[in-house]
C-alpha cells in the first residue's frame, strides 16, 4: 500500500512530477538571455562606458542562449509537433500562450536586428576579404547592402539605440513573464506570489551578468589578452547591487510566508527542512547567495589586489550561476514535491538517458556554449584597439 | 418479451440514422437522445453525499472500465479520512480505492470516505491556463480535453487545485473526468453514478427544473472543495468535514 | 534626399523579411486553424461531437429493465433497490446490443459482497456491515441471502439485525 518515494498522502495523480529538469532549464536559460541583454544595454542606453568591452560579447551570449531556450520546452511536450498551435490559436487568458510571441519578438525584432546592426561593418568587411564558402556566408549576412558609409552607420546607430530602448522592456517582459507563469498558479502556494515575476527578473539579471563576466574573463584567458579591470570592476559592482536586490526580495518573500503562516506553511516549512534542505538552504542560500555576496562585498568595501580581485569575481560569479540554477530547481521541482492536500510529499526521480532525463538536460546546457563558440568564430566580438 | 428486446437493440443502432430515428420516436414516444440534446438546456454537475459513501470503490472501477483509464491514473478516486480531535488527519487512497479499502479504519477516530473527481468548475483554472484552447468548459458546463489538440504541456495539471488531471501516457495528452459526456448527452447517467450502490453520487443538471437537486439544496447544507480557490465547483458535497482538502 | 534614401536602403530588406514573415504567418494561420475553432468558445467545436462519439460500456439500469423486468421488480422491492444491475454484474452494453453473443458471467460472490458489506468504522453507521469471517463461517453469502432481495425475514432479525 505504500508508494515508494511518497510520505503521507498525495492525491493519486500527484505522485508523478509533471515538470522535469527540462522545465528547470527553461527559466534558467531565458534568465541568462535577459540578464546578458540588460548588461549589454547598460552600455548602449545607460551610457556605462566601462562595460564597452563586453557589449558585443553579451549580445552574442544572449543570442546563443536564446536559440536554445525553447528546446527544453519542445522536448518536454507530450506532442512537440503541435507546438505551432501556440501561434495559431493562442489562448489569451493563458500565461503560457504568450511565450511564443514574446520569444519571437525578442529574437527577431530585438536581438537579431541589434546584432546585425552592430556587426554590419565587420560583416561587410569579411564579405569583401574572406575567401571560399565563408565569403558566401558573409555575403548572405550583409542582406544585400555593402553600404557602411558614415551616414549609413549614423542611421544604424540611431535605429540600434531605438531597438535597445525597446529591447530593455522586452527583456524584462521575457523573464518577468516567465516568473508570471509560475506566480499566477493560485493552486500552488509555493509558486503563487506577486513577487515571483520580480524575483525571476532580478535573479535573471544576476545570472546573466555573472555569465557574461565569466565568459569574458575566460575568453580573455583563451586569447591571452589582458582583462580590462575597469570593465570587470563595473560589472562586478552591478552584479553586487542586483544580487542585493534579488536577495532582499527573496528574503521578503520568505519573511512574509513565515509571518503569515497560512494553511500551506506547515507543509512547505517541512519540505524546506527535509527534501529541499540541500538544494534550497545549502546550495541556493548559503553557497549560491551568501558566499558570493560576501565575496563581492569584500571587493566593494576593501582594496583587494587586482589578481585576487579577479579571482574573487570569477569564483563569486560561478557560485552565483550555481545558486541561481538551484533557485530555479527549487521553484520548479520544489513546487511539485508537496501535495496540494498539504498532507504529504513525493520525490522527483530523474531519468538519465530518457527524453526528459539528465543526459538531454546536460546536452541542452552545453549547446549554448557550442553556439556561442560558432557565433564568436563567425562574428568576432573583440574590439580592435586601432579601429575602436 | 423478445420483440421488446429486439426493438430496443435495433433502436440503439437507429440513433445513428436520422430517418430511422423518426420511426423510433413514433414507437417509443421519445426523440433519440443524441438528436434531441440541446447543450443550452443543461448545466451539469454532481452531488456527493458523504453520509452515503461506503468506500466500495465501485465508482473507480466503473470509471476505469467505461473510459479506459490507464493503470495508476485516476479520473475519479476515493479517499478515506481519519480525523483525530487534534492534529493532522490521516488520509489514504490505496490505488485510488480501485479495490476499495482492504483494511478497516481504527474504531476510535472519526473516519469517513470522500469520493473525488473533476469538479467541473464554472471558473476553472485549468481552462484559464491552457495555452491553445485544448481544454475548455462546454456550453453545458463540462470541462473537457480535446485529445487531438492538446500539446501535453501539463500547465493545466499544475493549475488544478484538486489533483484531478494527469498526463495520459498512452495519448501523451492531458486527461481527466469528462463527466461521461458521451453518456450524459444521450440520457444516461455517468458510469460512477450508475455503479454507486448507495446513491452517494448523483448526476445533477442544474438547468433542469425537475432535477431533485433543487429540492435537495433547499433543505440541506452543502459545501464544495477548497471554496477559497473561487473556482466555483459544480460538484457539491453534502456532509463534508472541514478537514477535507 | 536621394542620398538619404540610399543610406536607409540597407534596412529595407530586413524590414521586408520581417513583414513578409508576418504575412506568411497570417496566411498559414488562416489556412491551418480548424474550421470549427471558436464555434462555441476558444476551442475546437467539433471536439464536443468527437467526445460524444465514444462508445458506452455500461448500458444503464433502464436498458436492463427493458428486458429483465421480473428481476428488476424483485430488486426494487428489496434492500438492494438503489443498487443498479451493472454495479454487480459489470459493464453490459455489449450484451444489451446483442444478448445472444455476449452472455454475462455471474459475479464472484465471495469478492463482491465483501466490497460493500465488510465492516469498516469509516462506513456510515446506517449501512449494514459485518465482519465476514465471523458472520458466515466460510459459507457463501448466497447460501442464505438472495442477492436481488437480500433481507431474510425471520424472527432472528428482529433481535440483532444481522440478517439485513
């Protein structure tokens, strides 16, 4: 009569988890996109000159992850071939229905346009100098115009600025909206919270900024080029501020839940102390939030030598990335471990080489890096000192 | 005797053929159900009387047979609550009560059975969240899934406060109680109601002025599950204990 | 002016591609969306008919009574009046369709009666229930009780009510 993995009482249909590790990847990856784009727009819209060296890198990072973002969803669907229905007959009252449109808008109107405008001079130059089939690739990418005259570039600059201005709220929308998908489920007290979109948004920025920082330092290492410390310092500063806001919001949510102690509290509290103890308390809060915040705080408060500082940034960023992943995990998986009767708990059994198992999850997490590598080869984001 | 038997047998086949249906109408004095059925005239729901449920599991088995529900998933199930004076209730539903409850509850604690099924909410969160319109509230008040249109995203499963939905592993689409739509639209009751030996489950048509539900509601106190969810369930419970979630 | 247009020209193609994409989408949408979509609401209206087409397994009490009215009369007068035929005999729509080809099996009494009448404090107190092992001493329920009208009217039931 005992069901393996179940304590107490679950409604019989609740025993099996519906949203797997792939649905953990989805907000994680879109979060990285939104965060990287917002970092890029710092330079463009908010005129933070110091982060200029990462502008193009951040755009390519955002694109690499954005291209992968819908794949975990697609793989998770019971009928992937029907996903087109989201575009054909989107249900206006569904928080999920808009994803396709927000995604396409963001991909085509914002990110691709901005990247194309930014890289146009490079594309045109390559189309003239490259040889063989690569020349053809660049020829296609010019979209039929070799005009990079100062007047044309001035127009590009204006349009690019406009696209970025549109892009910032779009990035907010893309990820705030992902938070709303969870935050609007009134049946699930672990998710249902008006703070959810805001928490998702700030954690997205935190993860995106951390990812670009790590990628930038790593790329400089590979290219044996000195890291621009002014740039990294500025990014780390923003990371610290965003993280503080993110952490405050999450703590606000926690305090609110504890103080209100509604009917779900006893059940959720027990879950955090048992099944989520490692991923929530140890991984997300201690290792993934408090430790990187402490490292970043030290660099903000005291003078630390350059080499050490860089190392602290990288370590803090890596921990942040792990912490935000744990946060997504705890939201998505944690929200399904307890019964909506508040009388029991189930457990998540992750497959390995199954459609929604660990293996495809790892593959999907590596894919953006592969795409990123291709993009960097195709459109080198490095600033030429002589031309810049 | 034989003629009546035969007549009825033919009558079943006549339902499909409209022209022959007219003949049937003349003979039996009733229009064939599937022809006469007007969605606008009905608003379906169910009345569950806790004080009549004996936990036999007949409804669960009948539902499974009528609707080919895959093993381990439930369109309806029965829970047994043991509610102590203080502390948390203990709830069981072994295999959804497919074989009833093999072991009796302890005698020193208040205990009772609670049959569950889709509440066919008038303001249903599962319908609200479906991204493509694959699940919907029919004009006659039944929440249904279009198996040929569902993506299998399972947002509806997450959104249901009552745990009534699942992903059918055979169709890879969301699945749930249809209130035996194929039966009630031709004048039959649901498989669970048909097979409930004590009448603990009653199919209800709120739009039918002759339905006994109106008389019942005038004289009895009823409750719905999780009323604070404001989903307006059309499955009403009589004698429901406050401990039931 | 001409010079100005020339410098904008390179943006026309991407803009054109986006607009053309939107156009193609709208055309595909108009062609692919099921005809009955939106007939009653945001769903495929034809789905209702599709769901109604599912065959039934349980014929329903009224159908059984059409032919077996003799047993039905006995049952209606007894303690099992609320129990419909198929609740014990199983799904018999096929039998109703073709009685000769689909002859139902009699239910296994040893399993059947216990499901309802085995003692459980969770059952409502008005419901007749016994600890079967003690009650019958291994005898089949049908040795004493007639399933269509199980009440045994003897002087014994005036005392204990066990014979209900």
